C-alpha cells in the first residue's frame, strides 16, 4: 500500500500550505495570550490582527468585519441561528427562512432548529445542472423572509451558484443574505461588496490552511448575530473565547498565498482535471460530469461512472488514490446524497458518482498514475460484481 496516496479528495480538505505550517510553528514557539497586558500578549494580538487582515483581504472585506470561529460549521450556525435570535423580536412578521436544497448540513441543521422555534423553512430548488433556480427562489421571497442562505460552491458537485443575483432578490424584499463560501474561499475570486452579501462563512482547511479555524464575515451594515455562547468578550462578544493565534496565523498565511496564486491555481487545477477525464475516456471509461453545462470550481468535478458502484471503486483504489463519493460529512449514510437527489439523480445514478478535486500540489505524473489506478479499479469492480463482458 502506498504510504502517501495520490490525493484527489480536495472537496473534503486540502493539503496544508507550507507557508501556513511555517506561520503556525513560528507562533507556537512564542507563547502569548492576546488578552494579556504584556509584551507576549501584544505580540499575539499583532499576529491575530495580521491574520484577520489577510483573511479580510481574500474576500475584499474590512478586517473589522471578520470574526474567527472554529470552522465554517460554527460560522454557518452563528449566521443562521444568531441572526434569527437577534431579530426575532425586532422583526416579528419575518418568520420565514429560505435556503437552497443543496446546502451543507451545517446550514440545514441550524435551519431545522429554527423550525422547532416557530420559523418556517423554505427550500429553493436547483436545476438539473445543480444551479440555483433563480425564478423559483424569487417566488419564495417576500417581506415575510428574515434571512436567505445559499452556498457559493457546492461541496459535492463543485457548481458555482449565482450569489450576486440571489442576494439582490433577497435584499429587494428586505431580507438578509448569508453565503456559505467554505468551498469557494481561495479557489474562486470573492468580493463581498460585489456579491452584496450580509454574512459569508469561510473555512481555513478548504483553502490550504489548518483545520480548526474558520471565519464569519459580518458586513458593517448588517445586524450583529447573537452569540452562540458567552464569556470573555473577545471579538466584540460575537464569538468569545481566547483567539487561537497560531491557527489564525496559519489561516492568514494560507489566505495570502491563495490570493496571490488564485489564477495560477485555477489554471493548474483545470488543466489536471481535463487531463484526468481525458485519460479515463481514453481507457474506455464511460463518464459524465454531473454538473453538465454549469460553471464549476476550477479543478473540481463530480462525475458519474455509468453503471459503476462508486463506493466499490473508491474502496478498491483507496491504497493508491484518495477519492470520495458525496460529502464526507454525510459518509456512512445508506440514503443517497441529498444534493444528488435534489438535482434529479435516481438512487442508482447517485451511487455511481465520485467527486474529484485536483489541488495546487497535484502533479501531472500523479494524475497519469491516478488514471491507471482508477481505470483498473473500475475493471476490478466489474469483476467483483460478476458483470458479464460482451
């Protein structure tokens, strides 16, 4: 078994950038609490300020609009539940929350909690390509909607969503707009002013930073979410607790590199993905991109392997190539992915889908080796299921 499988599971997490690792190690060598009134504390506070500025720069925000969290899951919860809690009494007639049918569970579950508290949750459909149906979304929006939430890049299909248009529709009827951009941060250009979002969630480990740190952008013009927990008063009380200076430094370093390398990373990922799909087709593998004609994040795709059990293939090649089927956060479920179901795939069709992301550090040599391994794995899966070849 290869000790270091070729890593194509970038929708789940991305490799840690060397720059992020170096930044964290440097901070870990210098202990200090940003709340302490001494030189070590001041130094830690400076590290946090630099990291906050770097993350803000990645999305075109002001540093003061960035609140660090433990990850995008917490950021999504803070945005969805926190905003509802803040405005529940101020906006008593706005009791509806609209989300798309393809949202991550970190948005779906908080919305479900709001339903238990008397809110009405509406789900906006997507088309067969996995892109938000803007007309259907528009039909759901009126002056009873408090907040709408639509992700920037889907974590299973890689499809880029029409956020600017959706935010405009939401704002036209006075609703607030949140965007889960965990899969888009550092992979596609983001300008929160151009998108005109009120809240936007980020995850460090989805853009070559460390696990355990994320952020919520809160527009200076938007209401502050009620905190999920209390104590300490850090980050204006919105997200109290001692800031993890080293993780923030790693997030900031990853954001700085991602911003500088965005075009190069996109070109690199797109070229390698094309090489992979072309190579599989040359090996007579029947495959169809799930997104069809929709715009997807560069380097990423969900592909359907006609008549193949994707889980079996992933298991067979696991020692040499890291792949996955559906979202890692829903692994272990027998039921088909809610995302693939939302775009109209049958259970059988959904079971043939694998997702791939060619990252910054993936090489052409690795892609060629992955082509061989995946093609061989598909052949072995045919034999394992007893398929008769004509």
